[in-house]
C-alpha cells in the first residue's frame, strides 16, 4: 500500500452536557456531590461579583489595570474543582476565580492590582504558582512541577491554564511536547475565550479547534463547552484521573468568551461587534448553572439570594481588608527584599543609599 | 506646525513612510484594528489595509523571525513588540539572525527592519511592562539601539530608523507617550542615527541621559542653575553604536559628569558611557563620574516604582557630589 | 450530540513509490523528464562523493568539523528539484546536496568548513538563504520570505528544510502557525533522519509521525519514504504546486536516516547500535535509484561509470579551487566588514588599532 | 590528588553532588548516553539512571522552563545548554521567571537551578559556538553569573552553584575544557560565589580578567615581570553580582588597571569593572583604565578568531600603555 493512510490519533471530540438552552444530557451528567455543586455555584458568583467590584474600583482609580474574567467562571471553576489541595495550579493572569477557589485571598488580588509586590505572595504550603504575565510562559513550569512530582512518586497532578492566544507561543509547543515525551501528569486547560486582546481566534490559528493541537504531541485532546460547568468538570475529571493514574497529559479546550474588555485599558468596540458579545451574554454560564441547580432542587430562590448576600459581604470584607493593609504597606525599601536569598554587597549599598535619601526627604518634609 | 504627543508623532512617521514606500509593512500583536495598545498605529489599517498593517498571532519570535524573512526579501518591516519586557522571547532571532545576516552573507542579504517596543516605568503598569533593558541590545553587535526623548525627535529618528539599511531596535518610553506635546513639522524631518545631541549648554558639569530620563535631567539642570551651576545636558538618542565624540568633548570642558538611566545600574548603559569618558578624557576628569540609575533589582510593582526610577533630586544630588569632589 | 466527534483534518498519509526492495508502484510513478532524472542521479552521486571527500579532508585536518549528509541525498534532492530558480531555498545546516543543486559552489562549502566567512556568500541574484546553525530558527525566515512574495504578487514558493529535532523548537511551531494563518506559499520539508545528535525520535516526540504535526496548524501533512527519490519528488511537487496556486503551506516528513556521525566531532557508537545503522545502509537511496534508472533504460553501466568519473573530477576541481582561494584569503581585518552598511566610528577605531597591531607584528617578524 | 582536566573536574563535581543529594537532576540535549557533546556528563547516566540524567527534546526554552518548575518543586536541576550561543532561545524564561520567582513570591518559591553552558572561542567551532555574552546575564537582576578559569576552581564553583539557593548561570570555557590539568582533591571543595580572587600579587598594575582570559592575562603578567613590572592579577570568578571590594583595594595600591575579556567591548563586562574602579578608587587612578576585549563585531569564523580574541601581546601592550601614561 504505497499511499497508505496512517492512524494517527483518536479523533477529537466535543463535549457538552448542559447546553445553552438548559438542556441536560442525563447520560453524561457527572455525579457531583451536592456540596461541591453548591460550592461551585458560590465561587461562580464570587468570581462574578468580585470582578464587577474590581471594575468599579478601577473606574474610581482605587486599583490599577486588571483583566476582567466575566463569562469564564464555569470554564475556570469546572476544571479547578477537580484538583486536590496537594495538586498544583499554574495559572496565567486571568484565572482569578480559580485562584480564589484555591484559597487566594481577595485582598491579595487587590494588592496586586494596586501595585504591591505583597499581592503575589503564595500562602505557605499552598501548591500554586503565582500569576504569570508573559503569555504561555507558565506552561513549561507546569511540566517541570509534574516531572518533579512523578520523580518523587507523589501522585500530584498539575493543572495549567492559558488562553487561546497562548497556543501560538513557542512555549506552549515546547511545554506540551515535553509533557507528552515524559508522560508528565499535567492537565492543560485552554481558556479559549475567542480573543487575544483584539485578535480573533481565526487570526490566531488556521485550525477549527484548539483541541486538535493535541495530535501534534500524541496526547488526548478534547473540546468542551466552557460555559457548561458540568462538561468542563467531566472533561477535567477524566484528564486529572488519567494523569494521576500515570496516563500522561491531556489538552482541554474550553470554548468560552471574554465578555468584557481585555483589561480595563482596552476598548473592545474598536475591534468587535456588540452583536457578537450579545450572543455570548446569552450563553452566560451562571444562570445556566443556577437553573440546573434549581431544577434538581439544590437551590431555591431564597438560598440563591442568601448566597448572593454572603458573596457580596465577602467581597466587601476583602476590599476593606485590602484597604486596611495598604495603609500599612508601601515602604519603598521593601523593593530590595527577596531578590536573592542574600542581598549582594553592591545592592545592599544601593539600598542604604535609598534609605538615606528617604530619610533626608523625610527631614526636609518635616522641616521644609 | 501641529502640536503632537509622541504617540501622534510616531504615527505620523509611520503614515508618511508608508505613503512614500510600499516596502514599509507594519506587523505585530494588535497593531491592526486596535491600532496598538498605545495607539501608535491607530488608523493605519484603515488607510493602508491589512496587507500593510498585519495583525500577527501571539508569538514574538514569530513576529521577529518573519520580519527577518520579509526584510531579506526586500521589504522594510516595522514590527511592534507590545512591551519590551516581552522582547526576550525573540532574543535569539535578533542575535542569531537579524544582527548577522549582512555580515554572514558579506553584504549580499540584509535585514533593514525596525523593532519598536515601549519601555520603561512610570505608567502604573503590571509586571514585565516597565523594564528598561536597552543594554541587552546595545551589547549585541549588528544591532542599532535608538531611544527618542520627545515627540519631535521620536518622529525624526523613527523615519531614519525605517530608512536605515540595518536592523534598529527602537524603544519608546511609555511615560513620554502622552506626557507632553511638541511642534512636529508636517514636512519630512530625519535625524541621523548614531549622533548624540547637546540639548542645554553649560560648562560646569555634563549631564548625560536619554529617553524618559531627559525630562528629570533637564529639570535637574534647571535646579542646579538656581545654585549657579551651569550643566551641559546631552541626549544620547542612539545608545548603540555609541559615538562618544560629543561626550568626550563636553567632558574636556566640564571635567565632571553624571550619567542617568532607568536601567539597572550594574552592567548598564551608564557603565559604557563612564568607560568611554574615562578613556577619552581621563586627564580632564576632576571628579568621579556619577551614575544615577535604577537599582540592581527588578523594577518593583507600581506602588513603589517612583522610588526606583531616578528622580530629579537624585540627579541634582549626584551633580552636587561631583562638584564637591 | 453532546459527545460529538469533530472532523479535524484529512488523515495523514504515507507515500512510497519505489520501495527498498526496488518495487515500483507504476500508478504513482511521477512523470519526470529523462534529463531531470539524470540530473537527480548526478547530484545524488555528487552529494555522496563530496561528502566522502570532506570526511577525508576533515580526518587529514584540512577542514574543520562538518555534518555529513550520507543517506539523505534523495530526501534533499527529491524536494529541491521541484523548485524553480526564482523560488527560495531556506536550508538548515545539513542540506549540502540541496545547496549544490541550487548552484552553491563546492569551494564555498569548503571555505565555510575551514572557518572563512567568505564561505557563506550567496551568489548575486540567487534566492537562497545561507545555512542556519541555530536549530529551527530558519523556519520563520521562510515564512517571512513567502509572505513577502505573496505581497509582491510573485508566484515564488519557499522551501524550508529542517531536521526531526527541529520540530521540538518553539520556532518550528510559530513558523508553521504563521504560515498557515497567512496561507503563505511555503513547503516545510522535515528531514526525519531519526536522530538529533544522540537523541532518537522516540525521545523527541511522543507521536508516531512528524507529519501529523501539520494537523495542529490546519495544513496538509504527508509522510514519505525519504530514501525514495520518486516519492519525495511526487510529494514535494504536489506541495509546491499547491503553494504556487495559492493553496498555502504543506508539511512533508521525509523518513530517512543519518548514516554517519552527527558531525565529525561526534561518536555515534556511544548511543546507537551498528545493527540499526546496517539496516539503513541497506536502504541506501543511491543504488535504489540507480537500479530504477537502469531498469527503465535511462542509465547503463557505462554511462553510470562516466557520471562517477565526472563527479569525482568535479569534486577534485572544487577542492583545488578552494585551496587556491584560501591561499589568498585570511586578512584578519576582513572581520570588520559588513557588520553594518557603514562601520560606526568606535568600531572603525578598533579596526585601525588591529591594523596597527598587525603591522607592528609584521615588522617584528621581518626584523625580529 | 588526581590531575584533572576541567571536563573531568566538572564531572566530579556533578557526580559527587548527585551522590550526596537526590534533588540534583541533570537535564539537557545529549547529556545522557552521549555524556554531553563535551563529555562533561560522561558516565553519569550509567551511574544514576535516566531519571537523574535526563535527555530532553531539542528545545532550550523547554529545558529552562522545565528546570524552573522542577526547582520550584524543590529539586536542584542542573541544566545544560549545549552552547551558550543557543541560550538566547530561553532568555525570557530566565529573565521573566528564574530571576524573579523568589522576588515575585517574596521568598515563598525559589529557583535553585544552575544553567551550565560552554562559551567562548578558540576551538575552531562553527558559527554561534564561540560567543562570550555573559554581560546579558550579568545585567539581569536576580541571576548570578559565574565563570571558572581552571579545573580546580571550576569544580569548587560548580558545587557552590548547585548548592546556591538562587539561579546561577555557569559558563564554561570550551578552550579550557581540555587545555590543561590541575590537581583536584577528591574531598569536597567549594568556593564562595561573589568573591574575586587575587591569583598573582603585584603593586605596579592590576590586571583583571576571568575565564579563558586568565591564561593570557597571567602570561602577560609574566612578560611584564620580565620588564620589571609587577602586575597584580585578579580573577573575577563571579561576574555578577560583582563584588568590587578586592578590585578597588588593588587599585588603591597600583593606580593602574587593565580589564580583559573576550566579549565585545562596548557595553561589556569590562565597562562595569571600569566604572566600579572609577567610583571606588578615583583618587588613586594614575592612568586611564584600559580594556582589552573582543571587538564590537560578531566573532569571526574560526580562521580569523585568533585575531579577535585578546592575545598576550594585546594585554602586555595595554599594560605598557597604562604605565607610560
Ligand atoms: C509574551 C507576551 N506577549 C504579549 C503580552 C501582552 N498580552 C497580554 S495578554 C495578551 C493576550 C492574551 O490572549 P489569550 O492568551 O487568549 O488570553 P486572554 O487574554 O484572552 O485571557 C497579550 C498580547 C504578554 N503579556 N506576554
Ligand atoms: C538552537 C540550537 N540548539 C542546539 C544546537 C546544537 N545542535 C546542532 S545540530 C543538533 C541536532 C539537530 O537535530 P535535527 O534537527 O534532527 O537535525 P540533524 O542534525 O539530524 O540533521 C543540535 C542539538 C543548535 N545548533 N541550535
Ligand atoms: Mg483569549
Ligand atoms: Mg535529525
């Protein structure tokens, strides 16, 4: 057979369980404990409300530029909910909700977006990397962590998030290839929100899906409806279980949408139509999941209102704590901390020079 | 003459060069409909279409590697790296190829490209958006490293960079993008690459800076003038290849110098300036040359960046020290 | 259909026309003019003999380190033969035969491996890039050239060569993705010679083929028997025609083998078995093609001997010319040439300082 | 004590650290069965297996990015970049992450990794195999840049680098790999990072160099001694963070200095040394400090590299010039 077809991979599937009309596929419905379902709902709401509050704060000049996550709550939470505390999260810069789920405090997020280095501190014992701003660069760290976990015979799994734009970076490619070669326990979760700032997916790649990029690495790939928290959860659980069992990495493409601007410095009306956004607003993952919970009797109007109230209070408390903390932060000399385990002599001298300057300025202010 | 911000002046340079020369192609992330995240390419896709203003996938190596091929073919790509903090992704393409193609082929194939990137702090940006690492490119033989300090010279230097037959790294200070306006003539204006300028004359002290540091440096010169010290202020404009003629000449008159940059101090551009002055004017030196620079640390998140970036006071204080010495 | 299969690409095929037993698939046999067939044979032999001669020269210390190409002649020539003179070749560092086909002189190759910058000069008008040593880096240049050709409405095609190892680099990924997004007229020819120095393909990628990586970019991919010059030619011709007609890029994986060491500095017995090499020696593309030509009456014992003789004479003439040229080269001041269109003043001063030093040394030698 | 080449000494350092500490993992292209293209990791996969000596796909960013993850996890990756000319592929991983993870997380997560890479000319290698661009890393806050000059200090410094809690770039001179042998003790030996050493005492002139340049520099000192000039020779060992105490102290005694490196001159490591000396010992300076360096061009293909790399004569001549001044 000289012109012979090669079997190169299982085909790529698309998974949807609770569709945008609210139709549920009972056969595929994952078996999620009630408590977890409610926790998912609570964090979806927390992600949403915190995002909205940050936008207010930003507009009031009380925080700096930040990237809203609205519309991607299901896409983040359905995946992260499959991790154990001892697993590792390797986020990009738009997984605020996932980070909150993992235990990051609201105030740490606010400190970060207010330009305080204190906002990227990871709590002790927590297996999370901090946000990574350089697009795609974190994917490789996930592979290193996973390799190390495997070397240590820990059954930890690493989950790495990144956007559709990130799939164009060389780091993405090298990361997925290394993971496949070493059969490292990583779950790659692509938040395909259709846009990389102003660049639509169709200018990012000539492929109809991002999931099929898995075929280039010899790993399973799957596309899921990212606004369907059940589908995201089902796909991620399968991938996490496979990774934990030694089955290697998986690429999950969550098809979702960046409903808001890229960051608060961005003006999306320059490059996309309001109709497109409207279409996606109708696919909002939050009411879709809320209605499902109500239909199965897990949520009532009253309990939903209570969650809403609790979440708003939590957000307010986070904002208050952040503002309290910021009042005590800001010593400029802090900038010299933690570059190295030990500050080298020449840098120490620079720190001392700055300390003298600041003291002199202080004196001037007091006497001047 | 119209009063323009640096963003507008850069836009003018691009527009006019694109009108004049269909070899000029813009490419980068979000340079098209979005007009660039700082709006430097605003309106250009509307005027020139998406074959002249090319949105790229999110891949800096790709942008630079592709630009190299375009330039070898005979085009004049002007690529934008969205922030200079993301230009290390493409470091190897610049060092391995852009900087060497003419040399490698002994003049047969050349890479007349420009890489534009915003640099520097002062605009409350996120991590990786505020660095000033021009020394990396300055130390790379085969590349030119240019940094304008205001709308008018930004426009003139960008035109020269586009017409230059060799690869030019062109850093634009975010802090200057909209900080002030200057008269920028509609008619063509260029400035030769590789030539620093005296922007204030004086004979007591030479202050040497570039880019965003020109404004605090000039301010410092004014403050010193109030104390009766006349500082000569020099704007490097081209960091590399560094022509030290003017610097050395200034020092032979003043005997004292302060070099200012935002970049980390050690192994930074200031060290080369100091060395050139030492080599060129040793016997005129009356005091150690001072460096007022960023510290040898990563520039902190924005709540503390003000204290990181050289201030007028630090420059004045350094000036005073060299005069006391 | 909630768990729905997605059609992601046509499947990947493997093409073989003249197999390692000498069996010909007449249906697929490409229609190659006699003259071109004989030119292919001549260059395959030239590539082989020149390679052998360089190995001798290297062992005698008459040239420096170089990467032999033995075994890959068909894999290079079958592809390059599909280009027009006005098309572009973008080689890596192991396409000596392809470069010779394009008109590079033997002496330029020898100068290069003797450490003379003069060895990378491209003849005027020639549309070739020089060798690229950084693995994978040249792939992007091919895309830039192709983009420019398309912009200029020239129907040029660009052919980029690279190894199996190169497919792991981020540059490969970014290059193929850019090419697909811009539908640039590039043919990507992977010389899968099974090894990247000591690293076998199985440690380079978890995939059974390299051709399937095309699926990640939404471009056609095909695997061919790289020791079958007819198959390589057929696949490349199809890809070149598609590119020229505006059909965008193609990835061709030529399955071949690096019969010799990676470079003359390498010792392959450290990492691979003689049996494996033996197996591939038997698949030698040269006799396979020679026998085919003889069977179809295009070559006789006598004409084959004449080609052999002519090739050996050509190699000898190249070596002679190189040694003549080298006798007149070597002015160290040449190193300052062509860094920039104009040498900057400080560098000019360095050049003059070196000139003075050399003159002083010269005087010392003459008087000393 | 056994007499060893630098390759053997480095191999010993790796072997002993791997025996002592199962967190130490080697990774890179061809480091396994092949033992590295220069044989620095020879035999280690046989002793430690492929979970400790890991051949990687051909991807430098991958190697460094993965090392960062491994180090954060708590391992001590020692990765090899086959030639330093291919370490720009991974520039962003070093600058964006390795150099910043401790700082970014305020000490919570750290990156105790070593990146080993051969650097420099002199071995008749192909393009990109002979560069000396340590200044790139030296100018990057958060990285340490170490370059040994012989088998014994190579071994001791590599052990220290592996144990260092922060990322270390460790450049190994190809020209020194097999150039000579030294006694290297079997017992553990370390050398503190960040401390230059006086390797020859003298009071007429300070010669400052590192890495492959130590041998011509010492030779130059001998030649100068024949002329009655006693040069003090200092080996930097750690380029960055640069501790200038010893250098400044030396200059206060000699008043004259020559700095030597293979790297291109402009914006090179020598500029920082000159600046530190100027700042630290201005009033002792009796002559301009000389720089003997590579030229501001790409290092030529090997037929001409001899004339590019600083020679004994150039160093001697520079020494004489400073003495005449
Ligand atoms: C390496 C790099 N290049 C450019 C940027 C600037 N930038 C920040 S986010 C972004 C778009 C990212 O798109 P995507 O990966 O889809 O993530 P999303 O923003 O949609 O969540 C760009 C270009 C960056 N942070 N890093
Ligand atoms: C970026 C880069 N990394 C490492 C090297 C060193 N190196 C040269 S060739 C080679 C292996 C290349 O393998 P492959 O791509 O399969 O090509 P082949 O040598 O088999 O032709 C390596 C690692 C290099 N030249 N460039
Ligand atoms: Mg996106
Ligand atoms: Mg190969």
